[in-house]
C-alpha cells in the first residue's frame, strides 16, 4: 500500500502525524477542529487559485500562527503564490542571504563552505519546468536559476569511492539523496532564484535543491549540506516508505503525465 501524505519540501503534506481529523495545537489544551482546519485550507486553496495577492495577505495573517505552532499543522496550508508550502518541522526556518553557507563534505578532495555569492559566481543555469508533487498537484512552467549540482561537486572534487550524494536541510530534520549519476543530470540545480526572484524562506531559500525530473520531495529545501557518500542514504520520506528513485510518472504508484 502506498504510504500517506509525502512532503516537507513543496512535495506533499507534512506526514501521517499531521492528521487534520485529530490534530491539536500546542498550548493549554487548545484543540483545532476538523471544520476549522478545512476552512483554513479552503482559504489557502483560494490563494493557489486566485493568485499571489490573496496568498500574500493570507500569509500575513498566518505568520504569527506559524511562529507559535510546533505541530506542523500550518505547514499544510497552500499560501505562497502558485505553490503549496510544507514543512516537516511545523515552522519555516530562516537564514539571511548574508549569513547563509552551504557545506560540501564527505568523499570529496576539498571540503567547501560556499556563500550565496560563491554560488552566484558559478556559471548559472536557468530552467523552466513544471513542479510536480507526488500527491498530484502541479505548478506549470516554473523558472528556476542556480548553479548546476554537478558544477558544485566538480569544484569540491569527488573521490573515486563516491557513489551518491546526501542533502541536509537547516530545519535540522529533512534529508534527501541522489545517486551520483542522478546528481550530475543537467536539470538538477542548487537554486537561488525562483520565478526570477531570490528564493524566499517559504520556498526553501536562500538556497534549495531543485531536481527537475523527480517529484518535489527530492528537491530539498533550506539546503545546508551536500555530502558525498559511498552509497545512497535514505532520506526523510524514503525512511517512511517512499521511493528512493522518484521519477515523475514512474514511482510511488502514480502515473502522472509530467506536462500539463
């Protein structure tokens, strides 16, 4: 049986532990009922349907709730332009562009610590591709810009025994992985722009991974570390039963057309 509710990365809901039928908000016995949650979800969905202005207004109302909510419930709400925003930790972690650093570690010749400016100095790659969630929703024709993951790996130098790449988020919970061959595909980028603007914190910025040919849960948000490993290390959702190779239309029991 296919597991319930993948996500945490623009790629699905925040997991079975965030069942809206029974969920409670942290605090002195404050329960949030199913009807209230569905109403909130409806408002968020309106932001997806009607565009970014309503979504931004919804975000302003939601932000204080997200700041207090450690349950992950508010991470179910679609409230950022055309996208639905998810977090497995129940809040949106934050790093400024100035303080951001990306570590490249593991089986490399030269460990790296790259600033946002360092990444922007690499040869840029711009992609315009659909973003596909394993739960079925899709955002068509999304512009992304960043450094090819292969260029980042080449800068560090991969040792002969390196066969895979593991990714860690600065939310301190989310992880993902790719084989080295997958990581070197020409449409896998360490992205710092989304829709021709800097990647916002809600979307996983200042820097996130974007794996174009795979479902969204592979595109690790709030990217903090790239580790070259000897074998594939299961990520957050793979540990919960999702496919390691998340090719769009060919995994997780779905048969989605990746275009349209």
